[in-house]
C-alpha cells in the first residue's frame, strides 16, 4: 500500500524525489502520511480534493482486500 501511494504521488508531482510516505501503525489502523514539496501540494490534492479522494479510494480498496484499515493523511 505504501508503494502504491508513493508511485501515484510521484507520477503527479514535478519533483518526485521529495515524495515521502511514512507508515504509522495504530491499534487496528495504519496511517500513511504523504509529504510532498510545498509547490506540488495542489497537484496531490487536486481541484476540490478530487485527486486526494481518488488516492484514498484506492487505498481503501487495497486495505479492505488485505483485511486491514488504512488512512491517508496529506501533510503540508
């Protein structure tokens, strides 16, 4: 799941080397923190949050198939 988030984010941004995804485990939930360059933040969020919603939907599908719960946080 972490690799999928990194791959999608790197395809969207101008500076793919600054894409960082950290995985944090909480009780029954995995939180993925996505960090990108400040200038690329709008590309990852998208107009009205559509791109971020699409990434979160993909993450939800993958985590459900794995029998887990996951959450994506886009950190500034």
